[in-house]
C-alpha cells in the first residue's frame, strides 16, 4: 500500500520487550477457565438443604390458587340463581329471547359478571395470604 508505514519502522528491529537476558519470569498460571464466563460451582460441593421457606411458598401459592378456583365456583353459583340473574339483566335490552331464556348477549353479560366476581374474590382472597 502506498503511504502506509511499515510495522518494523514503528517497532524497530529489536524485540518489543527489552529486559535483561538473565531476567526470567514465572509463567502465569490461571484457573484454566474462561475469565469472561460466569464461574461454575464445583461438582463436589454439596447442595444446600431445602429450607422451610420454599415449602411455605408452595403452600401459600396453593391457597391462592384454591381461592381463585373458589371464586369461579362462587361466580357460577351466583349467575345460576334466578334472582341475581334477573337483577343483572332486567334493565339491559335484548338480553332475553321470546321464550324468556337469556339470549347470546345476555349470556355474554352474565359471563362477564362471573369473570368479574371470580377476579374480585380471587384477588381479595389471595391478598389475605
């Protein structure tokens, strides 16, 4: 390449590190692993025993899930009763068919109320624990 500086002109002809001939250095010894990766635990290290905290956490999560399922059960019972169903749907037009059965729109509204009741009961119940 034209205009490029030769590397020998920059470094010179001699070795890059000039130190006395009698000087010797001990070789660098590393752990043998990649210094940029996360250190791994040796396989011979025993794992820590399971604490009661983890079993309590599982029990707490089980109770929260049970509260959510109980919320869905409560919501299904609520919309299956005739009095709450008529109270929910009586002021909304086109929620009943001519035979007095809830229409698709009425069923969708009841399902939305059931999901809302299940969510509220599940959140209230799970916040207690």
